[in-house]
C-alpha cells in the first residue's frame, strides 16, 4: 500500500511571498489532516477534512492560510503572504479507521 | 483544553540500557493515547496505541507503554535499547471520538551510543 505523498519536500521563499503544498493521501482514506511542526515542538493541527468537507479549522490562521480538498482526494495548503514564523515542517496525514493516522514525509518550509 | 507534556527533552543512553520516557496528558474525558517515532530522515510512524482494555500495551520493536488513568500518564518503556532506537519520540492523545485530530507533546530526542 502506497503511503501519504507530499510535495515539494523542501521549499525556501522570502517573506511576503506565497507558497503551496500538495498532499495525496492513502487511497480510500476519507479523513485528511494538515499539521504544522515548528522546530522543537510537536505537530499542531491546522485543518482536518472529512472527504471534501472541513471538520476542524479552528487553528488555521485564516488571514494567510487556506486549504482545499477537491473531490475528496488530494489536498493543497497555501500560505499567502508568508511570514518568518511560518518556517516549519508541514505534515499531511490521512486515516480510514477512526483513530489511526498515517503521516507523509512532510514539506520543510524556510521563510527568509 | 487538551495538552500533552513530555518530561524529557533529550535522553542519552548507552546500548542495552533501559528506557522510560514520561508522558502526561490533560483531558477530562475518555482518550486514546499514542506514541509516534520519527527516525532520522524518516516520517512519523506509529509505535503503539491505547484505546481501551489492558493498560499495558505492546508495540513494535520491543516497546511497551502503560496507561495509568489515575496519573493521566502513558509512559513509554523498553528494557534494552539499541543504537537503531536513536530517534525522536512523540506522545499524542485524542478524544475518544471518531476522526478527531491528535494533540502532540513536544517530543523527546533519544540518542543511543554504541
């Protein structure tokens, strides 16, 4: 079974630029999560989708972050404009059973 | 609000030493508990999980964890560590409702010297 795919793996941008990350979950997984992991901290949920509907986006900075999951499969997370404090690893995870989540390799974003 | 505390930021052990990593959580309801591991250059992987039943759970690679409800703890243990156990370990919790997101601790870096 293929795992969760993410791209790009690394991205360096200047502050105020925009960036987008892509995630392809495990086939058949209805639930998709985006987490932000700042250096030295554990992952923190940004947004959770069930199929193509948003379940929880309470911690998503909506003035600059947006996410969508068209057709209930792939998802994109966008930051516009980026700030220095957005430097982090962005993790995508998916699940089919209620409590087990499978993580992708992450996208490491550096904002200069 | 739910939170997870991991007591040790960095643990350094020699091979064959015993390991115990502390994890405490704050949540008033029924929870599910997890330990994830991230080996250098790899993505987060599930080490073990507790949903209900026997509070002593066994995971992969000889790891185990004990859920002590009265202490809100879920400590990770391994009797004899190997160099290949060098990794970052994360404790996580979610509410016992289908599909809820995980709340992670800050992680513990384990360095094992051969």
